[in-house]
């Protein structure tokens, strides 16, 4: 199961914005996606609560820094939003689960320094160093009237990590998030310039989101031509899938009161072993 994490030590760098957009993109592709909110502020969880149920569904994933829940059945993709200041063991634990990490970076010197420290720690982790977890940065909140974009690209060139795109500063992001939306949910004509900026990010993530499945060995050609059986077209689901629906409506997980930190009280119904379902669940997420 592809897991994308959004990481940066610095608060306000655009992690939740990026994570919400990535989850919405996965949902639009027809994936059964969960948005895991490791952030104690639970920003993306409250964003999800504002999201119109008629939009492509994204399931919440109530996890905190101490409890990492089992991935429920039916989920095929996960996006993890993480808190500022995350490092050490907690960071390593997220990296163990992730197939790709995006680090959003704003242009100020404080942002660049903080991102550099984040990258250094990430690059020292074996999963990243070996390339099993891909790593890239994304420039955030770039004001096109300033030299912020050039400054950030020059900084990125000094790192060992590619900066795959820069996203412009626009109130569209702020207004969308307030309404439980993303730019992907707006009419194409309204977000043309922004979609051009998103395309390199989505291209970079494509091998992770849509891994090429091994082609089964070719069967011997039949001696007689076989009649072709037409399969009825099955439209992609737009709303929540059953597993997501169960989560949203509390059938599988029940949150017993929100506590700011420490243990989240989560009642978990038994789920089928992932192996039986043919879903690969990272070892770390099975706890
Ligand atoms: N491209 C952008 N243009 C304008 N505002 C943005 C943009 N990206 C993020 N923001 C705003 O910046 C603030 C911080 O972003 P957020 O995603 O909450 O950061 P973090 O999760 O790292 O703390 C939010 O108010 C968000 O709406
Ligand atoms: Mg956040």
C-alpha cells in the first residue's frame, strides 16, 4: 500500500495543505485513500469534517504519536500529515511506513534552515538513504512578484534532494481549506496556473501511487479463436468506499473523546489479516 508522508520540523510550512491536497488527488483517481493525522492539532482531521460528502471520499485515520492503528481493510492508499518539531524516534517511525516523503519549504531563511535540518535527519535514515523511500521538497507560498522562487530554487540546488515544484501564494488555498475543499475540487478554469504547478509533483509521485504490477507469464495461445466476452463498465466510486464509510460513521473505530496528547482512546474492531486480503501493510503500521 503506497504511503506518502508530509514532513517538516517547522510549523506553518504547508504540511497540512500539501497532505490534504495529496489525499484529495488520490480520491479523485478512484483510490480508497485515508488521511492520517499524526499532528496533535489534527488540522487535516478537522478539514475532513468540513468536506462535502458528495466529493470523492477520504477516510480519516485517527492516529497519534503513540498509537499507530492497523490499516483498516479496503484502504489502498495513505497520506500522513505530521506535526512540526517531529524528529528522532517519531520521525523514524513515520519514515519506516512511508514510500515517499514530501517536505514543503517556504522561502525565508528560517524556513530554509529548518528544512535543511529536516532533510539532513531524513537522509541519515537507512530507508531514505537506500532510496526505498523517495524524498523531495516542494516550494510553498511563493509570491511571483518577488525573487522568493529563485532564492528557494538556488537553496534547493545546494541540497541532495530534488525540489519538484513550487506552489504560488494564493488565497485560493486558504479559502478552499476553510470549506473542506482543495484546488482539485474547483473548476479547471479557475486553477489552470496552479494545476501546472501541481503536475510535476503528481508526476514525481506517480510511480509510488500507481506502482507497475508485474505482468503475469503469458498463457499459451489458444488453438481456436475464443469468443470475446464484453464486460459491463463499472464506474469508479465517487463517494466513500465501504471501509472508509465504516470509519467515517464509526462502525469500525470509535473515538472516545478527544484528548490533546497522550493516548487516543480508540476502540478497534477486529479486522481481517491484511495478508488474507492481498494488501501489503507495512510492518510498523500493524501494531
Ligand atoms: N500556497 C499557499 N498560498 C497561501 N496560503 C497558503 C499556501 N499554502 C499554505 N497556506 C496557508 O499557510 C498556513 C500554514 O499552512 P499549513 O498547511 O497549516 O502548515 P503546517 O501544517 O506546516 O503548519 C495556512 O493558513 C494555509 O492556509
Ligand atoms: Mg499542520
